[in-house]
């Protein structure tokens, strides 16, 4: 689903308690904001409640006053929130190997405006997808991987992230397990696209795993990376 060009995004989480949705939506109403989309989820395992709201601001909207007021309102719930402006476009580096479908989809959605982001580089351990990046006029960095010297290749990857000022790294079928050192550097800013509905069927060949288990429904999961394979926050 594409985001409307004039909407703000509010994401928040807090301990699972009564009244969170009411507190957030009532505050938006009091500020004259019109909610265009709303999603919420209670994670029983972590005991936390998550909410995401897209809204249109009224004339004369004061972002800082809005933030201050919501911070005060959220104190009673132990709420943590982020507010994203309509014109925000994060700088993104996409990491790939040989499969092109994820990269092609991301670049297409960026080009038609469905994904509000600026892809500043494509990084790969293979040269195969350079023509696709070239067609979109995006710099392509090919860093071959020496199994005996993986840290050297990952230093090159990290240098691109730093040089481009990337705020987000997307692993779009990048078929390598990142080292703990690179995971630490990318903490909170790297997303992996795993082709199963996590937490089920982690690791290689998840569709094969699902088939062997007789699963009737399969899908994909986007999650932040950490040191544990396919274990990061969804």
C-alpha cells in the first residue's frame, strides 16, 4: 500500500495496558488531525503494544508542540514514539547477490512513488545485477567475497554506507550471513527480507521447509537484523 504524499506517520509502542488506542486517537482528534490509516498489534510474547497511524495535519500544524503534547500524554503508558514528516525520504543502500526480483520491485516502487526513499547505492558480492542498477541510474558496487577474508569485504560495504550517509540498509536476497561486527555497526538500520513467515522456517530454503511440513500458507517477513540468524525484530 502506498503512502499519501501529504500524510504524517506516527509509530509508537508501550507496555500492553488498557487505553493506548484511545489515548493516541483522542490526542490526534484534539489536535485536529485526520486519521487516514491505523494499525495496532499486541505482542503477547514481549508484553508490548504497537501502533502505527497515518494522518493529515491541520493548517498551522506545529510539529514541536505536537511532539511535546504527545510525550506528556504518553508518559502514563511508558510510550516511545517516532513522528515522520510527509517529505521525509531516507537514504537507502540495497544489498543483493544474484536474484533480481526483490531489487527490481524495490527500485520500481521507488520510481513510481510507492516507496518514499532515495536509493543511494546497490552493493553486491556478484556483478550480475549491475545492468538493473545502471538502468535506474544508481551506483553499483561489486565487492567479491573471499571466504578466507570476509572482514575485508565487509569493511568495503561499511565504507559505502558511511560515504553515502545511508540511514537504512535493505538486504534484498543478499545471500550471506553478516558478521557480528557488521551487525553491530548496522544495529537498528538494516532490514532483511526473509522468504518465510517468521518465526517459522528460518535459514536456508524456507519454502522447502514449509513444503516438507505440509504448511498451506507461505509468505515473506521484513525484520531488522541482529547477530542471530533471522531472529531480529519484525
